[in-house]
C-alpha cells in the first residue's frame, strides 16, 4: 500500500506539482482545513523565512511556515495558528514547498493587535 507521502514525492520527482486537501487548522487563515494545497519540488537552499514547506515530521506530513533557518542548516517551522514551534529538522525531511501567496508572519501579529484594539474600544450608548 502506498502512503500519501510516497505519492506526493513520486509526483514531485516527475517535475509536476502535487495537490492534496489540507486537514487541520494550524495554518488558518492562510491555509484552511479542506482547502486544496499545491506543493512544488524545491531545492532546500532556495527555501527562505516565510515560505510554507511540506515536511515529514514524527506526527506525519505537515505544512508549516519557516520561521528560522539555524546556522547549522536545520529549519524551524510553526503553523500560523499554532502556539509552539515544531522540532527543528534537516533538509532531508522536506518534501516540497507550498505554492501559495506569501503572508508575512508580522501580518498575523498586526491582526491580533487590531482585534484587541477593536475589542477594547468603548461602546457608545444609544441616544434617546
């Protein structure tokens, strides 16, 4: 029986992009659960901070944003909607890069601040 990781890797090896349906909310809102995600083959040296990569992690295939590339070459990722960083991994764990619009992690921080400001705004009472 062929698993999804092997299928995706086989498709990427041909030079084509692979598509699959995302599950989970760790990348919400940039990738929503059940959204169609397209992955392309990538040279690990071309990966930059902010890219979303598809990697083999102990919990399974995971698409998360690159937060940092350590001096020793290990990658540190985190879901846009996840509170914690993933365990660092090497380039060998990378299956591909998600083709998607690049959203800066700073955008999510600004959005959280704006939500707090809107929530803290005084409400006006209706006039009689």
